[in-house]
């Protein structure tokens, strides 16, 4: 996938713990520490002596990102920029304004407007704050599932950005209202339709990224299709040793995910992504 020469999005928040330059506790921090110690009855003179004789005690060691982590973050910023450069003009052509989402990098766990989430839950979009959240360790999990390569990762980012597109268009709210009125299995079925449409929109983005920026290289499409197949509900249930239970599906089967991603990729037309037509 060709991405290194493209621009980088400024809509990136890096909230990874332990990343960045070394930081020291300054004068204000020391004063606050002494006040708290005094209120708790500690010997503040002793604390001052410790601070004066061992300044390293007020220094916090902060881990620098590895080259791989830095490249992953750079890659994400480049892909998000491409989504902005595709969806912005498409919304404008439809007489709408595309409000760019922000993407948050985190490690292990994060507090979003949609609640706490861990890296184990995978990348997600929070409509309450219009942000995409991703732990870079998910890319390792994607490779473990048999979906390596740049475009496999780009597909995942494109899918989450597609949820923002659905939120902007009001589709997400409509589905949420319907889900509150039906059974759990029917609510899951609606979730599947929403996720499959996001797969199709991810394909629409990739279609126009290729058309406008010549993004794709040999093998990229296969990487994206393999990623879609790797995270189908049936495959994930089978890999975890569980019985295949369609009523519990929330994202769609591997076959469905591949089909809808290919539809968007082939036609580049959002009208082709009407996964809800079957229930109207």
C-alpha cells in the first residue's frame, strides 16, 4: 500500500501510557506533595531533605515508542488523512458537511465517552464523542488471525471511520432506536446490518483512495479481503471453540463481510451499501 508520501492527519490523539519525553515533578508539584504530606501528618522537613539529596526521586521514567510503534502511528495518521480526503468531498457533493472524527491511540485500556474499554475489545468507534479508539497491539492480533499487511490494517481503520460516516448520516441513531424496541437476537441482527454497511463503506473509501491517490499495490486487495474474512463472527466463534450461534452474531459471517467490502470496493457507490434493504 502506498502511504508514506501522503499527508498526515492532525486529528490524532496519542493517549498511550508510557510514551513521550521524560517528565519531572516541578515546583508546583513538589508544593502540592508537601501540602498533602502535612495534612496527613508526615514529616515535611524529612521530605524536603529527601527531595534535595535525591532529585532523581522526582523524575519519572517515560518509555519512548519503538520504531515499529512509531511507524504504526504514522501509518494510522496517513490512512486517516486519506479517509478525510475521500469522505469530505463526497459529503460536499451530496450537499452535506463532513465533520472529521478524531482517532485516539491508547494502550491496554481507555476511558471514552462510551465508557471504559480494554485493548481486548479491539478498535471501536464512540458516537458520543465522535472518536475512533485503537490499541496498536490489535495489529499483532490481526496478524495472528491470518491477516497481515498494510491494507489489512487500513481496512480496519476504514471500517471504524465508516461508523463515523453512519453516525453523521443518522443511520446509527436509527438503528439504536430500533434495537431498543426488539428482542436481543433481533437487536444483534440489526447490529450485523450496521457492521456490514460499514464494511461496504470501507470498500467505498478504498475505491476512491485508489482512484484519487493510486493507493493500492499488488496484493493489497487480497490483504483487505483476508482481513474481512478473518474477523467474521462464525470464524471467531469457531476459533474460540464455541458452537456457531447465528443469533449471537453482531458483525456478520466471514462470507458476508467479504461480500460487502468487495461491493464497496468494486463500485465506490454508497447507494450500493444498503444492507438494510432486506428488512424494509
